[in-house]
C-alpha cells in the first residue's frame, strides 16, 4: 500500500523504519516543525524528521496540518495514513483522504490510558501488563475501533524509559502485520468499550514531587514511572533532590524521616520505607546515594 506516515518523537522512529523496510511504500513523512531544544534553544529537527531524511524519504512539516497540509496530502493520494505520536489533531477532511483512512499506533491496551502519557502511567500505577494498540483514528482522541493489539509484561523494576524502548519495538512489529492484514481485508474492527476508558493527563514537572505519606511501593512506582522525565523529586537542604532509582524496605517510621544511611538513604513512608539509591542534587551530577553520602552526613531523623 502507498502510505503517508505522521510522527514526531523517538517512539515513532522504529515504527517508521519498520514500515520503510516492509513491502509497503512511504510516499511522505509528516512531522512537527523544527523546535528550539536544550538550554541554548538551538533549533533542532524532531527524531522522526532526522530518521526520514537519513532514509531518503520526503518530509513535510506543518504548524497546523488541518490548515496547511490538506491539499498536499490529497495530492499524494495515499491508500492509508499511519500516525504514531504525531502531536496534532486531524480534521475529518484529512481522515477521509485515504481509502483505508488513518490508523494510529498507541502505547497502551485501549481503552485503558487514552491520552498523552500512557507508558508513564502504566508504570506509576504498578501495572504488570501493558501493550500496543493499532486503532482506526477518528475525531475523538484514542477512541477509534481497535484493529490489533499485542501485550507486553512490565518488569518489576523497569522504568518508563526502558518500557518506552520495548513498546516502540513492539509497535514497529505490530504495525507491519496490521498493514498487511488491512491490505488483505483480514481485519475486523472492534469498537472500544467506552465505559471502561481511562484518560491520562500530560505530565508536568510538579507531578514528580514525592509524598512520603503514601505507601513505599507507590513511591517506588512513581520514581520508575517518571524516569527519565520529568523525574521524581524531594527537597534536601533547600535544594531539589531528584530520585532516579529506589527500592522498597519493610522498616517503618514517621513518614519522611531518614531511618538509615547504610548503602542508601532509607526514608520512612506511609507504609514501609523507600531506599533512595540513585539521586541528583540540584546543581550536581547524577550519582548513587552511596557516593552522595561520601561527602555529606545526613543525620538520622532528618525529615524530607
């Protein structure tokens, strides 16, 4: 089939590469325009654009595809369009361009975790299973019919970043199978059960503030789910202390109180305690808690 691919971040790159390596033909790749990146705000192309250029594919970019891209897409006359973390809402006019419409690769088992941060929330909520869904795109976000799903087990200590990488590979495998089956007329769309839908919001830096009155396992999952961004944090000596890795201990105490500094920083929670293992103090570098403690003596009883 002739395909227009729409995507922006790293997650979409394996999907793009898989389609490009299949029997299907990519007519063009649509991405978000180049944006300022980093502390120096250097104008930088997104990951999908960089990949597409390396593959020698035509790249189109629009600030608002609904206003600027319709005629270009119509002129391409694709059989189907594939989106993966594109980042813009498509109009009905765009959805109607291709014979097979628009399909999307989403990093959850819909209808669970509709929205922009499904991977992070699956870890934050302590889920044991997640997956990818290939769905028919409609006007309502992430609410279209399910075309194909594949499950993936979440490892107990896996971070959102690690799960992100594994789901992107699974998405790449799934989309090619889905395209082959769509072309062959072998897929029967299954409507989502909208009553079971859950929605997740876009994450902000402030969502990472650790509440030590919560159970230790919930805090550990928050730390896993916000690694590598926006990163869970607390305050130490008036500065932000980011926490990248932690484990759970059964010892108890007053929530937020330091119980031990033996090999890590053990802090009491609402149920059990959390051992901070990998941290970064504001203005410093990321390091193990053991290394951090070589230059600092945190007194037992210190309250985070």
